[in-house]
């Protein structure tokens, strides 16, 4: 995944939106943003605007760099990110293609591409998550089996471990495990699918750079997970739903502040 091959076959394509100037500098009014983040966003916008489907070929790295007004090195880093997200795939000697990764694009359900650092998109995603996960936790409080409760509890413990020991990957995996386990305990396949897809989309914001460290409110997240778990364990559906809403509302504010900081300084 770290060695995305150079793409040799040129494919003519309409121009992409030009990236903001100064890859290595910073605009004092808008604040600094790494060039690869901006390039990744522009490539996603290009895919969405052209209505490219899974398997469609993208322009070469050289062409993308020219279209974006940036360097090939920056484009290569953007491609690595998008490859890790499952949004594109590089085939050695063949080129760069739109990829799906088991529903990553999910265009038929969401009606377009999620823009990971677009504040409006992040807000809508959290509104969606709030509805789905409040329902999931409420149902889990009346349906969770002892083994499912244990899985949720272990995820809470792992979140705490990751926070205490400053292990970002451990915390992030446990966070994902927690929300997935709660949805599974709802015993509703549709909620499990909805929660999984929304989490996939949120991870794109994380991967492109919005939230890839343990922030100042990570300890709060651990405590919020604990509150959700206790309500589910004790069979209190309304309390579980409200604890979930409080957790997601607070997390959204963290995302909102970080996006605004990156975009406007």
C-alpha cells in the first residue's frame, strides 16, 4: 500500500479544480493544510463530478499533477491515502482506477461521494450516525446477550488502554469495535450495515488528516463509551440512547473545531 507504482498510460481528462497555491507555505488567513490533503480532496471531487464508476480509469499521476497545479510527489501521497481508503486502486503497468472496497463508495445509497473535510458533509454524517446509533443502543439495551455485552465491555477497556498508554491505533480500533459491537447487539441487520458504512465514511476524515491523534477530549470519549455500555448492560434503553446522542454530539463538535482550525486557522 505504501508503494503505489508510477502510472505510465496517459488518459486525457478535463481539468480538475486547481488546488490552492503554496504546497509548502501557508495562507495566513486560511491556515496551513498539507498539499496531499488538498490533492486527495480534489481527486475525490473529480471522480464525483465526472460520475466515474468503479473500474473507471483516472488520469496519470503526471496529468493529475498538471491539472491540480501541484507536484507529482504530492499527487503520489494523495494516491496513497486514497488507495488506503479503498477509493482508488493502482495497477502496475496499467494505471489508476476508481475502486469500491466492499461498498466504500456506496453511491447508490448516499447519492454521491462523501467529502471528508467538508464541514457540511461531516455534519450530515453525524446527524445520520446519531439517528442510527441511538436506535442501535436502545435496542441493544433490551436484546444484548451476555457474550455481546462482554464484547462491548472489552472494547471499552481497550479504548481506555489506548488512551492511557497513548496508543492511537489501539484506541481507534477499539472505538470502531465498540460502535460495531453495539450495533450487532441491536440484532438488526440493517442497523449494523448503516453503522458500519457511516463509520467507513468517518474514517476517511481521519485518514486524510482531520483527526489522527488522541485529542484533548479522548478521555471524555472513553467515559462516554463507559456510560453507553452501563446503560445497555443494565437494560435501560432510553438512557443508552441519550448517552449515545451526547457522545456523538460532543464528537461532532471536536470535528467541527478541527476542520475550522485547518481551513481558517
